[in-house]
C-alpha cells in the first residue's frame, strides 16, 4: 500500500502558548475532512512532511505542530538562553488543547511516533473526550525503565559504543542517571562543552539503531543536534515529567485502563529495541479495544518497509476506507 502523494500545507501559523513560547502549526489535506493530529518524536525532533503522507488528504484535515523548542517553534532549544523549565509534558498537553480550540476542532484522531506516542497516550488518558482514535508507532511510554534500557541497558549489546558514550561524561557521573548527567553538560555555559555533549549523545543514539540505514542525517546539523540532545536529555533526565514515582513501568502503562472506549492501533517493528521491555505488548493487553501489528525486520522507524503500509492501512480504516 503506497504512501499518499506529497502535499503542501494550506494554512500555518505561530500560536502563543504562554511562557514566552510560540508553537508552529500547519494544516494540510481537506479543510472539511476528519481532523487528525500528528505528534512527532524526540522529544525535540520536530514535525516532518513525511508523516502527513500516511493520511489520505481527501479524507483528513491533517494538523501538525512543532512541540516547544523544536522545529519552527520559538524559542528553539538550541539557544542556550531558552528556558527549558517551561518545557514539560503538562505544558505540551496544554499546548495541544490550545491548538485544538484555536483551530475550532471538537475531536480528532491522534497519531504519534516514539515520544509522540507517549504524548498521545497521556493526552488521551487526560482528555479522553476529544480523542476519537489513536495510531501509534515506535511505541514508547516515557517510563524510567525505558530510559534505563536506552541509556545503560543497551550497553551490553553495543559495548564499544557504550564505552565511548560513558567517556563523554565526568567519571563521577557515570554511575547515575546518564541522561541527567548529559543534560548538565548540555546546560553548560561553555559552548564547546555543549557541542561535545550533543555529539556524544547523538553518536550513541545512532549506534543503537538495530537495522539499516544506521545513520541519521539530521544529526549532522549542529542546530538540530544541539536542540535535540538538550530536549531529549531534559525529558529523559526528569522522568519525562510524568511523575513516575516508583521508577518502574510508569504512569502511562499504569493508567492504560483509561483508554477504554478509544480504538487504537499499535504498529511496532520486531527489531525495535524498546521491545526488550515488552512494554508495547503489555500496553496492548491492558488497553481494551487496541490492536497490535508487528512488522518483521523493522526497527524504530515509521518509514521502514512494512511500517508505512501498516500505518496507512490503519489511517485508511479509521477514515472509513477499505482499500485502494
């Protein structure tokens, strides 16, 4: 099932969400279609034109935004003077509600990838009346267990890369929360310290990609690299601001029962290393009305062969399409 053709937005703007932040948004597809909100990953990746190609532009009013500090939103996290204390999950959720009301949308389907799937899940749990369906891929829930796996646990699978990752930190910081330790470097007043930390962080993220292509072109952009690494470590080093007090599976999985009545599709690559925790399987079984689609030989990449087809099939089905 092919992707839908490339399209351009028909409207866009900067929404004042408070705290000195203005969030960039854009809409494409059919202005009278079924509203669909697309949430990017990271945190801090920014939205991409690719994601809207997973939706039938004749059927959907496609809404994208760059979350605080990312993409075309201002101020950007790459700027050292950007206040990250006002970039938290609760504020991102409030931004989604401000945007929904700004666009005059009553209810919408919510699509999310990676961190965007965690944000989508928490949004649906806290605002169930405005979410019609969920389509999630590269599923994450923002738990401390996931952060521990992705920063330290995978060191056993990638020992050489992990040694280099640890070497980027002061010796006294190598036994604790590695994301928080890197975030301290990324908040340094010294730009050279910040740049070395951003490079070390993105080198580690690249090294643990389990399937080709094992490269990330956007990490070669120093502005993107700095903003991304700073935002990811800010969230990962603070429990994604979700109140995961027990340091275990986290509130999103704990509150999965709140998703009852919201249909959802989880599209997961069989080689996604987050699967080592079994989180997506447990989420599916704790969420009445969800379906889990496993795509063989795919990793943490919504654009991998088989992933796009499964995602398009889900959005087509929720739009009432049976095939094309």
